[in-house]
C-alpha cells in the first residue's frame, strides 16, 4: 500500500456496532492528515436508497429477494455517481456499509449469497473493509437507547445476523477481499486508533 494512493475504505457491522460514528471519525482523521475524503453511506440518498430506507424503517415492505436486488442496484448507482468519480479524482472514500451488508443481512433472510456476489462481480472491491465487532449485551444496550427500532434490529435476529456476518466474511475473504475485524466494545478513540493502525498512512 503506497502512501500517495487514495483508498476505498468500508466500515461494516451489525446495527448498534457504531459504523456511522466510526466512518465519520475515520473521515475526520484522514482529513486531519490533509487527505481529500468523500464520506458516504449505503443505503444512499438516491431514489433506490430512499426506498430502502423506507423498507428498513418498516414504512415500505419488500420481500428480501427484491431488497437484495434493490440494495445491489443502489450500490451500482452509488459506484457510478459517487464512489468511482471520487476515486478518479484521487479522493479517499469512506463508505458506511457496502456489499458485506447485503451478504450478511439479506443472506440471513435466506437470499443466496453466491447470487448477490455474482450480481456484484463488476463492483469495485474495497481496499479494506473494517468490521466492527461488539458483544451482544453492549449492542443491545446501544439499540435500546435509540428512539425507534428498525426492521433488522430485533433481538431475535441477532444470533442469525451474527452468524451470517461470519459466513459472509469468509465468503468475501475467499474472493480476495481484505477484511479487518475490530473490537468495537472499546472507546470510540480506541476503535479509531485500531482502524488507523491497520492502514499505512502518511504523517
Ligand atoms: P444504518 O443506516 O443505520 O446503517 O441502517 C441501514 C440498515 O439497512 C441496517 O439495518 C442494515 C440494512 N442494510 C441491509 O439490510 N442490506 C444492505 O445491503 C445495506 C447496505 C444495509
């Protein structure tokens, strides 16, 4: 990994693992090193992403096969409109969730991971995918503190989602993806330090 090359970084994890907080902190830390950073997220703010956010909140109802297709379509749009242009400009990209989420979440709901992977074969492979790993008790406490619970947050799903993440990580690793699992039960500063320590950064 050379210092000058911009990287495509993804932050992943179960709901309550802290992906949004760590993505933002990672982007800030990179900017503090004078790097240009595009912070972005999936589902996106685009038309497919809006439908997916409604689905996640329970305001719309897609079957999970359809949801997997729409998440994949949203990702194609995201790559074309945001991620690739940013990388072409030489910006670093920090993306809150990406392909691993579809494999883990829709895979847990019975969608074929191989089919999702096959539909994603032209998609950019992140330079590093960080998976924030948090013990179930701490995660449940964080979720309970939120005002509104979402489709995939129920305690009854936790075990199968956790297993699905593990299986999906193995699948992506065997497809050549670099995946770093980070202990996210630590303080935010320590999680960020661990993330940064896995990157060969300038300055
Ligand atoms: P978030 O904005 O809090 O990260 O929530 C997004 C939700 O959408 C989260 O529950 C995970 C879910 N999701 C999927 O089920 N599949 C996907 O491909 C993506 C990107 C997110």
